[in-house]
C-alpha cells in the first residue's frame, strides 16, 4: 500500500478482555515500531522489529503486552486482560532500513478500555 | 533513555521565532524531528547525523551538537501552519537501537 495501515482505527473493549491491533507497514520496509500515545502525552516506545533480528521488547510495560511480526511484514500487537490505563492511541511506524531512515507513521488505533 | 525536550510548550505570534531543544544523556548517532498536528499521525521533518550537521526544511532548521549530545530546532518567521507538537527522537550507534522520542513540545502560533 501507499502508507502504513493500521486496524482497527477505533476499539472499545471491556476491562479484562484481550485485544489485537494490526499494522501493515509499507512494502519493503524492514523496520517496524509500535508506540503508545496517551491523551496529551508523548510517544512511548513499546517494541521494535528490525529485519530478522530478535525484536527489542524493552518498552513493553508489562507481560500482558506482546507483539509479533509475521513474514517480516504485518505485525500484531496483543494486549491481554486489558486495564483502563491501557487506553491510548497505539501508533505503528515503519522504516525502509538502515539507521537513518525516516519513520512513516500509521494513523493509529485508538483503544478505549471501559 | 528518553531525550529531554524544552520548553514543554510555547505560544508565538505569527512571524515570531522559536527554538526547541532536545538533549540526551547518551551518546547520539542521529536525531530525528517530527511534527504532530492534533488528531493526526506524526510527520517527519528532518534527520541530523553526528558531525554537527545542520539541515533545513523551509523556514525550519536544526542543529546537532554531538559533543553536547544536544539538538535544537529553529523555527523562523513562524506561520499558523507550524502549530502542533514537535518531537525529537534519538537513536544510538547500534543499528539495532530503537528510536526513542522525547515528551514533545507543544507549539501554538496565533494570529
């Protein structure tokens, strides 16, 4: 596709439910990031995939959060047993490769946990 | 290690200048600058590499002082369209180091 695609754009769930957020990066981009942005806050790094290397999971806030990237393309961020504090916009970004490429962000998935 | 941005917020009148600073406690390989308008995704402005390189984007330019581990974003003759939140992102020398962003600087340009 032309840009980074994320789905769903909006998700409302009940506390304790599991959710999956999907990111489809720009074709050919080897690096993929997930960030979380709470209301009025900055971009909180969650996880980073670079090619075939093991992902950098150092930003994941708890073991309820996990992510995978299949075939070096689509990525899914899973939040288990959601809590109200998980409510935020989850942004995915991809980069062509190398250390200096710009990031292209998707429009984000807004998660609301009731 | 998250970079530190200052100021947190600034209000300008059209035509005024502003400087946004970004500093890190770690050695930097590169600094990215992005702008996010309300309700939209962040958009790339520029990347600076170590070597003190200064880059420009229209009336927005930036510098990178590798020794001081700092970068500054300069907005000159600001326009209403410059309003938004500006983020700096920093990465280390390792190719596998993720890009980590500061908390952002909210810029409001008023007529």
